[in-house]
């Protein structure tokens, strides 16, 4: 009977807290915390109902802000549909890292979607290298309408585009008008981003700022040349690249091959002297998606570097994985200056019994990600060592 009374009392207390949550928050939480945090146009439902304990533990917690659990798990406990949607495709970095409050306010906001600031200002908080305005600015960009082209959380297309780039452009720009504005184009206009910057440019029609010299002089230099727009035509001017492309490990190219020079470079215009079609990391990801995903999802991987070309020779080299340097060790020792001097010996005199080749840093380490500390290929206590040093 006594236990029954206790159960009834407990249920009554829980029901009372649920019913009078707002009053409880006002009388308890807001004695210390400024109530203005929930006095905005749009209020997160738990905050509006005064259910502070829905997210926070009032006494002690393992997570910052006295959250009951990590931020992503907490948010997805209610937003279950989003948890499923955001698990595949191209995922925005804050979403992937579970940093929901990088863009959203957890309590209240004056902006739709509980954004912590105006949409464009929110984007520029992270995308600091993007210019806020140009001499000629694309209208959606000028108006801060990032979502006209991009999805904020997850997308099926690279750069979080709503659709493929050409299809996206054609959603506003009519094909007939495009053909009229490209009278000498050898075919139906496509690959719009090969020439145009979707945000803005110093040139009219959003043409990218740096022009390929033959393009600046007209189309004939390439299009009426032997080999056309193939690798053969490119090497006619860029002879210094030929040797690298003929290396043991290279980005092999051939006439009309999928990975010809124009796979990475625009033959017309770009944002820098290399005329890359995209930022280098995005460009590499286009082909090496699985490798990059492995790196991102591994427990241990090499810290982020500014560019893939910090370690890799982009056209080709005779070293494994197109690593820079003569023997593959040089690129690692560029940062890890003491390695190879007092640790496991590497170099021409140290031969890997499995391959007959010299031992290099990547004989034991895999910088693109593993489940072992120091990016080791296997457990460093024994499993890795006995691959070469067998016990007899």
C-alpha cells in the first residue's frame, strides 16, 4: 500500500512538472539565466514550454552546457527524420561533426529555422575566404540567398548544390538566351562553371577573373589545332608537364580520355593561374571520394592540410601514391623533421622483406586514416611488427 502511494505521488510530481514546466523554469532556471534568451520571434518548443530539463541536467553532466548527452544525439532524439536524411550523400561539415549550434540557436531566434543570424551572415562565419561582394555579383548571392543554389545540411551533389551545376543554372537561365549569348560556342553551352563564377567576378557576365591566354585571343588556337582540346593540344604548350604524366605513378591522360587535362583544368577561365575548375580539395574529392570518406570516418587520420598538393604531386611522380620527393619519405620529414633519425630506420638501405622495396613512412603508416593510433596500419604493439619481423 505504501509503495502504491509513493508511485501515485511520483506520477503526480512528474505530471505537475510537465504541466507547469514554464512556471518551473521561470521560478528556478531564470533566477540565474537571463530570460531574454527565450524572448524572440521563434522559440524552440522545449524552451517555449519551459522544459529546460529536456536537454539539460540541472545538477551535473559530462557535456558542456550541462547537456544530457552530446549535441547531435540530443537534437536527433526529436529530429529523427533529419537524422536519417543527413546520413548519406554530401554532408555539410557542421552537420557531420554534430555541431548543430554552429548555425542554429538552441533556445530562440529572430530568424527562420532558429538560425543564429541572417542566412548569409551565418554562412560567412565559416566561409571566410568568400568575398561578400564583387564588381559584378550574381543576384542570388548579392541578396544573401545561399539556399537558391545550395542545401544547408546534406545534398546528393558536390558543394551541396540543389542539383547538378548545369541543370541548376538552367533553372533560371533559358537555353535559347544562352545560345544567343554564346554565338561561337562549338556545341550547346554546358559546363557553365568552366567559365563563370557562380558568386561574382570582376568581369561582366561573371566570367572568371583569370583567362587562359589562347581563350583570351580567341577559340582557334585550341579548337582548330591538331588534337583539339585533348591532352595532346595542352602539351603542345605545357611541355613541362609531359615528364610528370609519363611517371610510374601519375594521373594518366590520353586523347579524349575521361581524365584528360580538362577534367581538372578549365581551358577557358579560372580564379587562379592554374585554372582549376574547383578548389583543389573539392576537385580531388570528385574522383577520390572513397579515400577521403575513409579519412573522415577513421578513428585516426592525418590532421587536415590546406591542400592535397602539400603532400602529393598533382600530375605524377615515380614515388608511390604520387608523394612528393625522391623516395616518399621526404614529404613526411618536411613536417616530422626528427623521424627516420632516431625511430625505425627508413630509406634505401632498409628493405621491406614483403616487397623487396625500401622501407618508407607509408610502409607502417597510412595517413588517410586507420583505426590505430599514429595512423598505423595495424596494432603497433605486435601485429604490425611481425609483418616483417616474423617470430621463428
